[in-house]
C-alpha cells in the first residue's frame, strides 16, 4: 500500500515512514494539511496516518477535508496518551482506526492488515453493487463452442498456479475479461489485479507506469512514485498488448519474471515484487522474434501457459447467446422495454462475420437498444445490417465484393459505408480507414451521403 504520514513532528514522521517501509509498504511524510493535500492531489495513496494534534491545526478539521475530497482513502488517526476520547470522535466522523503513540512495528502492522482487509471488503461491495445494478454486463465463461471450452479449461485449470500466462487472439475476443477471471480463480484473488496497456504510453512513461520513478528522475518527476508492479505485489499484473512493449523495456520485464526484482526509474535500490504476470497480444510473437522485435527468452518466460482465444466467427454457437445477454443488460441500463430480437435479426447476427468480435457486438447491441422504435430488435436496427446485406448480395452475385468485376470506386464506397455503419462515430471510422475525418466527410458528400 502507498501511505501518507501527516505529522508536524519531524522525528515521529520520519520514524513512522521508516516503520511503514519496514512493513513492506511505501510511505511519504507531510508536516501540515497544505502539503498533505498537495501530495494527495498529485499522488495515489491508499492510507493516510494523521496526527490528531498538528502544530497550528486541528487534526479533526484535516480529517474532514480528506474524507470530503478523497472518500476512498482510509484514514488512521495517530494520537498521544490521554486523547483517546478525541480519537474515538474521529472514528465516528470517518477515521477507520486510531494508533496510540508511541507505536511499535507490530502494532502498525496489525493496523495496516485491518485496513487492507477493510479495503478488500469495500471493493467487493462496490463490484457487487455494480453487478446488481446492471452497471456491468454478465461476463460469461462457459461456451457452447468446443474450441472455446478447451481454451478456458486449460486456463482455469492452471489458474491456481503462479505460472505466467500468454493470451493470444484477435482484438475484442475478451482477453482482458479472461485475465480477470483467471485472477479471481487463483489463490491471489484477494490481492490486487493491475492492468498496464503497453501501447498507450511512450517508452519513458511506460517504464515509469510499470516500475515507478524517484523524484527528479526526469522532467516532471516532482515526487517519488510507485509503479503498477509495486501496486500488484502479491497479486496479478496484466500486460495488455505485450507485443507492443518497447525493446528497451523487455530485459527489465524479463528480470522481473525471472528474479521478481526491479528498480524504479532513476533509482539504484533493487526492489522485490511477488507478482503473477498474465500477458495478452493480437500479434504473432514468434514472427516478432524472427524479426528481432521481441526477445526470445522473454517469450519463453511468458509462454508457460499459452492459449489462443477463438474469434466470435469461430464460435457461431455462442453468437445469439451473447447478443441476448447484451440486449438484457443494455435494456436494463437504458430502461428500455425491449424483450427480444426478431428471428430474422438473430439470423442476421449469425450471418455477420463480426470482425471486431465481442467488442463490436457490444457496441452494435447497445446502439440498437438505444435507437429501436419497438419492443423487438429487427435486422434494420442493427448497425451491421448493411454488411449482412452485402454478404447476401455477394452470395447472390449482385453486389460489389473483392475479386468481383467492380471498379475501385465501387469497392471503396462499399467498404467505406460498411466501416461507417459498424463504427460508433465517424472519427472512429476514419481511424479504421486510415484517413482523417475531413477526407471521409468529403468522400461521402461527393457520393451524396450524409
């Protein structure tokens, strides 16, 4: 956990920071509420240790400020002899625990254990409320597809081990959901699950995101930070799109996998972290190794348990089941009295190839639920209905398709409209087509399309 100690007595503050670090956590100190609120604003803390009596401030007032602005942070009051009634009042206001000075490492350790247990229960309650209120779709981990059943059986059988796992497959096949389910079925389920999206950041920022940095390590590093590796200690670290991991960071990840050791950016002190790594990619890592873009020894370490998640078009038995679940979920979310798909709509769902897999299906059903006029979703309510029609036209020999006797302009127009139909926004469609939004607008306007 990351902990902020607020105490005006420098000796007590520094001793508390040292005790916290001896217990295996990260800590920083602040001598007054101004510095404390700045630290809370710029950093991410799990716990605050707050002195009940600061030099010129009342700790109760500071407690109220912290609870009002950062309600998810657990506050432990530090109190001296004779001030127990005030500490009890603080717990009535919102402090989770109180710790009497002077305190030992063992006493502090017990308090922090109780805080972690409380936060774990709170997180479970939040997730349960979100599920009950329909804020999350029901993630299915059963399947009518034999291919998917085999993949899940391998992954879930190995879930309780600490072996690294590599999830392969196209984008949108549910790799991140499966990673979370593996964590939930492991003996690490009560510890953190942290995600790092490898392509989302530059090399420098990604290294800091993973391993943390010390103050002054680079421009903008105004304070020490702990990375996702530290945050995942004891739990699971999910590296999404690992094939995009810069070559410079690959040896550092290999060291973490082999020795459970790492160093923060700008630091010379070696740290330990007991993390289980699950990685995912839509790239062919063997090909990346041949091209020299991915380390072979890193691939070996990641590839202890490796499974390819099949695409949605490879598991047609599940298409209607998933669509009905998304329909139920979004109908509840948007308070729409929509009961079902028409039989022709279900046929259209099964004929469509779903290039974007589950992610595309979710968007398609959400859009249909929002825009449908009746209580039943028809084929024309589906954003991919033009693709289904195009498939039928190709089969009947009366529409443009690749390899048919059609001009480039006809094929381009057909492709462009299919992408627009299946995308949530024109901006997203332009991104997929590899052109800017203004060019897409001009091309469609030229064809008389809105």
